[in-house]
C-alpha cells in the first residue's frame, strides 16, 4: 500500500508531504484545485515520461518520492531479478534535474526507468475515465477471465512452451531451407568432388612430376650433352682425365723434390678422385636416360589436369585442392545428415506441440468454468449500479492458432437494455456505462488479484444519487482486499472514505500553490456540506453531510 507521498517543485506544488492509511481514502477538491497535479506527480514516480512544462522552478531539482508497504505482495522475486535489495518498506524516487536529465531510484539504488515502471505497475493501478477504454481490448478481457480462473501459472507455462515452439519451428525451417539449397547444389558439388577424387591428389608430388616431365621432354638433348661430357673426360690424350693424370704425375715428382709442392699434389689427387666419381655418375645417368613417350604423355595429362583444377578453384597448390576436396565431401555428408537432423527436430516439435495443445486446452477449460460466475457477479453489481437489465454473453472458442496467451478467441458481448441485441462492449455501452462496468470488474478482480493499491480518478463522473451511494459501497467493499483511493466530486462517495483528503489552492506571496490536507471530522462535515449545497453552508446541508458520514 502507498504509505507516504512527497512532492517537491512539481507544477503548483512547492513542497508536499502526506501520509496515507490502508482502507478507503477519498480525495476531494474544487475543479482546478490541483487533483490532476497530484496524480501527475504520482504517475511520474511510477515511471511515466517527464513533461518538463510541469516543473515549477526549472532552476531547481524536482523530487517525487513514494513509500510503499509491500511485505505481503510476493515481490521478492522482482527485486532478486533486478539485483535490488528487498525491503518491506520500499521507496520509489524520481528526480528531474535542472539540466533536464531524469533519474530513478528504488530503495536508493539507481534503476532504469523501465524497471521503475515495471515495479510501479505491480504496486498501484491508477484508473481514470480515459483508461476505461482498455475494457474493450482483448488483452484486458482475458486478464479478467484468467484472474478468476487462476490461470497465471498455466499461461506462463504456455508462453514458455510457445517460445520453444517458435524457436524449434525456426530451426526446422532453416534446416529445410538449407537442405533445399544443398539439393540444388548437390549435382554440381558431386561433380566437383568426383573430379578432385579422380585426380588422386594425395599421390601427386608436383615438383617431382615437373622435373620428370622436363627430363623426358628433353631426353635427346640430355643424352647428347651427357655423351659430350663423357668424351671431354675420357678421350685419350685430350680428355680431362688423361691431362689430370699427367698433371698428377708431374706434382708427384715436384713433391719428392720439395715439400712445398705436397699440398698442391694432394689437392690434384682429390680432384682426380672427384673426377672419377663425376665420370661414374655421368655414366650412371647415361644408363638411366631413355626415351619414354607414353610416360611423357601420362605426366603431361596429370600436369594439365592439375593446372586446370588450379584455375577452376582459384588456388595454386595441390594442398589447397586437397582442402577443397575435404570441404566438398563434408558438405555432401552434411546433406546426407540433414534428413536425420530434420527428423529429430520434427520429433521434438511434435512433442512441444502436444504439450502446447494440452496447456492451451487446460487454459480454455479453466476459462470456461469461471465464465458463468463472472457473468453473475458483474450483472449483480451492475444491478446495484442502476443497470438492472445489463446482460453479458462471453463466447470462448478454441481455435487452431497459437496466440500469445492460449488458443482462445473471445467475444465479450453486452447489452444494457431488454430486447436489445448483444454487441461488443465498445458498440453496446456508453461512456458512463463503461465506467460502471469497469468499476464492477475492478470490484470482482480485487478478490482475485493481489494488487496493493488502486486509485479511481473521477470514475463516478455522470452519476449521482443512489447510484453514487452504490459506487461508494463497492469501493468501500474493495478496500477490504486492497488500499483504495477515489478522487471524486460526489459527496456520497467522499463520505464513504475512512480517510478524507482535500486538494486546494492558496496564494502565498506572489505564487499560487497546491496543497493537500487530511480533514478532521468537523472539516469533513464542512467539506461534504459544501459539495452538497455550495459555499454558503445551510443547516440542511450540514445535517445531510452528517447523515452521509454516519
């Protein structure tokens, strides 16, 4: 419940601090006294957007603070989810700085405005005539039915399943799309893969093949050059070997004469040994060289194929082609496994659908069960509110469509007069009738929804006399379940309040300010008498006021 409200520098309010009690509180005041200012300030601390034109002195900070007792309203989880310290005496604060920036706090911890608004929605319901139009929306109508049906947990379960259903359905659609695309590319990918497999890339050593190709392609030239090399070494008298032998013998003699020539002799000996090895290797190479046109043709085909594959796949190494072969093979394997993956997800989706349908049927059944009781309660209350012929017809049909809160389509039909056709609320009820219907609904909901506080802002506009008494009675009955405020122009309703506050304006020096005052018993008599008969208090008005209060 709202226990205290403090407003500084907002509209015509310089400083206001007021404490509230549980039960039913009435708030009255002349038109233009500032009741809307009070509501505007309260709305601001509950997370509404700032209208900077309402800041009284733009050079000063505007501060609005509301204290709530929330011990019995199961809000611990909200505080845990938002990393806030829970306190049964919770304070919401909103500050608007001269710079134009706005700050929000919950128990002195800074929070985003959305967090403040989320908590505010769970603490107080401010209901005005303009908001009566929400009564005609499907969302609100389902909220009414689900509150009576105690469907909150079941609807949350349904919504979680619906989220899983949509996620799984998307996965399935993505897989099927992937399979369709893969099937379109499959033939070409298979062709590319087979082309690479047939190339036997793992057996190809490109550098060695290129050397062998150049050798076979130039075999006659190689043979001729090797033969010439052989001759240059081995020809008698003129060959390198013959001349080297002569040179070797010459330095043997010189080395015998002087040791100065021994090093040269040794080096010539080494050259002679190396030349013998070279000559032997040349003969070996000569023996290996042979003309092999078929092998040359085979290598030529392999090299042409490899270079064609390089060009096709925009690479320049056999290793890169091998990587592409592995990737293509993986893609084709993936396509083969897609059917298994699709089958698995389809099975999962089938299980979710079964649970989702079961949950939707449970919600539907529970809603159907409470419709007669809801209709009865509403019609009974509306009879007391001067609408004895008001009748409701609530049609609930289970559809094939998964909606956000079940599979139900709802028709909330109404007629205010005997013999009139049932029509949707927005077509069948006038503004005044909608206000009374909304009060009836809020009265019913107060027994099922655990909302700490509700504030009615002139919901009684357009009614008077006995109907006003009945509206006051209903609000008083609601206050047994929650804290109820009523901003009213009707003395019959104002008198029902256990507490009574008056909003008034007064001139202080050069300024007009709005204030809020809790009325004593005597002040209440005077206020209600003025509401009945005007400023000039008559004995009959005072007597009537006392009668209403008693």
